[in-house]
C-alpha cells in the first residue's frame, strides 16, 4: 500500500503539471482528493490493517494528502495570475496599487427640485400624496369638470391605454397630477392641505419647452373661509423661497375648467432678464403654474359641500423651475443622459 501511495503521488504531480485551466484543475481535485478518490479509499481502509502497518500507511497517506493539497493551492494561484495577465492584455499589474476611482452617484436635478419643492410646502403645513399614473378617464377629466365634449380635452393630447375592463371604462396615462386631487376630494375630509408630485404624459412632439413625459406637482387646499388671498400668499411665499426675493413674479387671470376664477403665475425669464428670447417666446416671462379657486362642481362631485367649504388649487411643471433658476434653455437636456450636463447639479 505504501508503493500505491508513492505511485499515486507521482502520477498526480505529472497530471498537475499539464493542467492549464481551472476546469481541468477541478477535475484533478475530484480525482485525487475527492470523496471517491483512491487516496480517500486508502484512508478509510486503515481500520482493517494491523497496528504497525496502520501507523506507517496512515502517516504516509496524510503526508501525500497534505502535499497534494499544497500543490493544488499553488496551481490555483498560478492559474489566477495567468488569467489576470491575459485579461490585461499581457501587461504587468501591480495589485498593490490603488484601484480606479468610481464616481459617486447623485440625485437627478429633477428629483432634487421635487424634493426641494416638497420641503417648502411641507414647511407650510402641506402633506405629500401620490397617485396612479395610469388613470381612469373619469378622474383625469370628468371629475375635474371636463366632460367628454369639453374643448379643454383638445389641449391635452392623450395617450390612451388599449385595455377595457368589464364596465368599459376608458383608461389613459394621466395628463396632469390634478387627477389625484379628484381622488383626494372623494376620500379625504376637510381640512385638506396636500401637494401631489409625479410624472404625467402628453402625446406631443418634443421641443425646447415640451416633452411627451414630464413632471408636475399639484396643490390642493380645502377648508372653511379659503380665499384668493390665501392662494396668492401661498404661491408668492413659495416663489420667494425657491427663486429668491429679487425675481419678479406676474399673477394674472387665466382659464382652467376645474377652477373659478382661474389665474396663471409667471416668473421673469432668467435667460434674457425679461428682454425676450427663444425660451420665453420673446415675452420676457415664463408661465410656471396655473391656479385658482376650485370649481364648486368639483367639490360637489367629491361629496364636499361648496356652501360650507372653499378651496384653492394649483399645478406647475417641475422642469420649468430649474430652467428658470439656472438659465437652461432646453427642457430636453434633463432627459438626454448627458453626464456633462447632469454633473453640474
């Protein structure tokens, strides 16, 4: 049996020298050191040998096993170094040198803007609420005083969802986060103070100020004694905190089906300083939000008595805010995945 161990050691070393990949090395390990290997069988048969022979064979078998295990580790290390050199194109690599610098990720500028806006409104007593992006036609339009024949639907190029449930109710990718306001009016009781951030979708071409997907944030306040003065005070305070006290703000009448009366708020264009440019359409101003007193019909649809409670609402496109703050003249830069642009924020 001692002769068998000697022959096994010689054969194992000869085969090990000819191995040049990890797969062959694993086969060698199983054959010579595995649970069904000849060496393991010899170790298991020691109990049947006489005492003197058991000591001699046992010592020799353990010596061969240790030697083969050491040889296996050395071969593994050599193969790893060969593979590393091959992957580096044959170049010498000093593994003690520091590794390559990996850039640290950061929040997208739109996410940063959303977080900042929500923080401002939360400090004024609002809570942040989210809602579904795939919405029923009812909440996106009808609950907001926009019936099927209403011309306001033509201003929101809609992406309809080709899906019909049993009752045949149409679904769409929401065109504004105001759809969540309709849900809140149905489910929450006054007093209500919420802001609703999220993505919205319009089936339209991209240009310097439009993309088919963009972000909005809506606000809704419902309580007793709410007036236009509360609306203007809230929006002016937001503008002061976000843009600074030096930026001029314009507030004038406008029309939206779900508010009465309605208004729009615009900010002085930071690119041209109010002189007129491509971004502001040569007007010197850029509208950032629509607002107004919530229409009584919208409150009634949600089960709130407009004779007791009044409400104001507003909605703004998120991308326009950093455009105005930093003088960015093309909204498409936010979604171009150009790191030269994104790293500035």
